[in-house]
C-alpha cells in the first residue's frame, strides 16, 4: 500500500515500565504535540500525562475495542490528525492490541513510526545472565489449556533463550506447566518489578522457583527468561534414539519416504553423526 502524504502519522510511543525517568525527551514532546493519544487504559495513563504536564486529549484503545476503534482512529489519521499510541507500560504492539492498529494502518496507507524506549522483554533479557544472541519472545502463554500445552511442547527443544510474561497471581501455575514440559531442572532467571525500587532478577531453576513462590505470591509483573536446550545435547539424544532403531530400520524409514538408497544413506549418516562410508560398511556387514 502506498503511503498517503496528506494523512496524519501514527506514533508508537514507548512509556516507562516502572521508573518515570525512563521516558525519552522525544516521547514527551510527541505526546504534547499530537492531536490525540490512544491509550490502553486512560485511567492509568492520565497519571503519566499529569506527571509530565501533558494535556493532549486521550481516547481508549484496548483489547476489547481494538478492531472497531482502529477503524475510527484510521479515519482520523486519514483526515490529517496525528495520533500517539501508548500502552500501560513499555512499547506498544508487544503483547498488546497495538499490533492490530499498526497492521491496519499499513493496509490503509497511513504512515507509522516507532519511538524507541522501554520494553520489559529486553530489559529482563539483558539482566538475566542468559545467552542474548538468539532468543524467542512468547509473551503471555495462551489461557486455553490445550493451546498452552501445545505451545510448551513446541518450546521443549527450543535452543534459543525463551522470554515469557506472567502476572504474579498466575506465576506458580505457569511455572508448574513449564515444569511438566521442560523439566524442573531447566535453568531460568525470574525478573520482577523491573526498573522499580524493589527490582529483582535472580538465577534459579523452574523447580526452585516454584518452591520459592508456592507459599508467598510475588509482587509485580514477572518476566521469565528460560535457558534454551543445548544443541549438542539434542543431537546426542537424537543419535541415541536412532542407534536404538537399528541401521536397517533407519534406512527403511527414509526409503519408505521415496528417497533413493544413496540419499537415504546420507540422511542416516547425518542422524548418527558418522560418515556415509561407515553406514555402507555396516549395511554390508548385516547383509553378510
């Protein structure tokens, strides 16, 4: 969709996740200058605006009106108004309805720009002591039990660092679901009250974290940073399972998929971590 130069701009404004000093000068200026602020919770956001003496009109944009309200906001943008989108805390569009508005703006030809700032997922990741080069963000797990179980099953062999969000009153339940799928010994860092006075980030295991909070519910929103599985360990487990299968059945598995013998031998060698010549030799020994 070609951008409409006559329409307004949607500004995604990151707001503090706890410490009000984390807001940027650019965000404060933008919130002051736009025609309208779309806020996830106007009752919460008015505190932020009052603190910085911002008097721009506000309207609500949340999970339960995200489609109808998006159409209304896009209409105002197309008429030339500039609108800022803010969430309760952090960067709009991450685990909130902002992603719907952004998508619809792009389809309507409305210019969208993002003003960088706080994000709990990145703050927690950098505090965690876990590998940061590769990570996957899952946000809040699905509330539906089947969907939740299916997603955790997918994450079982995830090798990247995993980032999850959870509310304090659901933390233990979620940790127990994670324990069922990933094991009690999986290493993790629990972060809570990020950027606030009682900020905490401690290295633990899933099992130890459950024991810590079963008796006393934690305070503040939680970010769970979970270590991904070791690639070498996964390969060793896979090789062991294929070794139990036996080389003949292993070959048959690939031949039944329509592969020729040469390609099947190549796949078997890869699975077992050995050379094709060794596979060939073992097959000859079996035939003899």
